[in-house]
């Protein structure tokens, strides 16, 4: 059994929420947090890039990650950038 690396960009409704959302992203309990960093987005704004390692054979784990990220107050959208076996 291997692991899967999931990489998302999380955008916020208002840049004032960026710090709060980043803190909540770091509290994720699904999988193992690999990296959280701010990245340039559009028109001088930033998004939060999050990389999470999850078990390969666990059903619905990527849905659980996405549900958690979408459920954070202040999140506008999430975009899956990569899903790969590691």
C-alpha cells in the first residue's frame, strides 16, 4: 500500500481572511500535512497552497480533504493541482 500526494490551491473570499484560513488549513486531521505556503494568485492577491499525504487504499479520503477545506470559513474555492502516487 502506497500513499497519495494531494495538492490544492485554496482561495479566500477576502485577503483579510488569509491568515485565519491558513491557520485552519494547518489544523487538518485528514492525512499528513506536507506543506502549507502562500503563493501569488491574481491581481496581487495570494492563495494558500497545501500538500497533504493520504493513504492510497482509504475510500473517500480525497473527498474528506476537500470537504474540510471547503468547510473553512472564508474559503472561496479550492483547486486540485495534483493527485499522484508517492
